[in-house]
C-alpha cells in the first residue's frame, strides 16, 4: 500500500482514452494542434480570463522555471519559502533559467506577510551592487500540506503590488487546493492578485502535463521563446494537449481532486484517533506530515506500507519521533484508506 507520492499514482482511463483518440491521423506540431486550441479556450473560460496566455509543458520544474524567468530579470531575486519546491527540489533550474537568485522568506512553508515585507525591504539596499527585487512565488497547496486562504493570497499580493512585483503560484496541486477552499480558479488566482500560475496536472492524474497561465497576455511571446530555448516546446504536442483536454472536460480534474481530498480527510480523521501519531501542521488537502515513534514506522514498513520518512529512521531508538509524509492520490477509495488505517491501528 503506497502513500509515498501522488506521482506514484496511475493515469485515469479517461485520459488514456483521450490519448488513443488523439492518435488518429495527423495534426500540426509544436502546439498548433486543434486540441490545444480547445485547451486554451477551456482554461480561459474556467479562469474567467479570456485574454490569458496558456501553454503546456511536461514537468512542474519546467513550468515554474520558465514562468519565473519570464517574470524577472537576471539581476533580480525571487522571494519564496525556504521549503519551496523551487528552492529545494528543482536542482537550481529556476536560477538556471532566470539567471536570478532566490531569497528565502521566513522559516515556514506558508509565507507570512510580515516576513515577506521584511525580506523585500532588506533587498535592494546595496544599489547597483546587490540583487534587485523580483517576483514572489507561493506554493498552493504548500509543500507541507497547508492551503493559503484567499485572504492570505490577497495580503501577500498586495505587498507585492506595493513594490510593483509580480506573483507566481506553483499550483502543482492546484486542484486539491481549489477543492479544499471551495472557491473558483479566478478567485484563487488573478482576483487575489496572482499574475502567473503553474497549473498542475500530473499529480492529479495526468501522465505528464502542467499548464502555464499568464493573466497578462503581453508575457506570451517571451514565454514562447523561453520555452523553445529551454527545450520544452514539444513537437508532437497534441499528446500533451489531449491529456489536458480530457482533464478539463466534464470537470474531471475537480472530480479527481475531490476524491483525493475526501479520501485524505478520512485518513486524517483516522490518524487523529491513533495514539502517538502527531500532525506537524493541520493538513488541509491530500498531503500530510506526521510524526510517529520509530518503532511504529518499522512495523508499518514490515506490514507492507510504503511512504517517505522525512527524518532519520536508521539507527534511532524505538521511541524517537520520526517524521513521515503521506500523500493520498486521486485513485484512492475510502476502502483503501480504511485498509491502511486498520494496519496502522494494529501497530500501536
Ligand atoms: C510543490 C511542487 N511543485 C512542483 C513540482 C513539480 O515537479 P516535477 O518537475 O517533478 O514535475 C512538485 C513535484 O513534486 C511539487 O511538489
């Protein structure tokens, strides 16, 4: 029973069927396929942003890095959380593509407005010698499983706007956040001051596609050039479009995220009843961090459960609390969760 990552999850049949359908005949290449036209219009409609520039790339790292490089200059700095994916898990690709550096704000997965203002004020104090202020990047849902509320996003965006800085949202788990907040895509993005979005698809069921959305269409051409120069313009693009189209049509993306979040809620409630399981922060969607004594982890792995531990398990005493991450993906049913919980309860 694997709860390591939503990247381990299978692809929903609707998406596989769409790929088979897309395989009929010939289609123009490099994003000029007819499915992409539909994807663009659907995303513009879903986000209530008829002028938005919409693109597809195959990885979240590419989406984040190419968006950020379009939003900033090489002499600027990008403000982000110290545990953000762009800082910890992208092998410096955002810095590589943008030429900019990162400024780590505070010490939490959720950027706090006071700390953001402090970090912004601290930069640009050395004139031509120092980094200039650049975009703010927030992750929704955060890397630790929290969700920024609409007011929190607005507050951060307002600070960014005060300094004339753009805001990027790494929405690798966009759909899970949206379902958790029960709001519209527009409310969670441009209406709250977000300028560009990595619209995740892969973690919520796609084989490998992330949307890129700029609410300011003036960014379109520069992004296109950067995507090509960054080797992320797919020639047989229709296979990316077909996945995203199936994801958006009939609200499949919302249905998948609803299922993941509902199953995750069942897991969260069940884990709360197990002595010795402690949540790092209150999880709000489908990703959670808990500590449990090392002995429990050892028994869990022996019983066939699979997940990542986030602190050392080898060589520590049985009582030592060890941090672990559980991710519940779209394919998990409530019965799966009950099976997982039954094993967990037996470990105590
Ligand atoms: C918060 C976040 N952003 C972006 C990504 C995308 O990464 P990848 O380049 O592996 O698709 C991930 C994947 O783990 C993530 O967790």
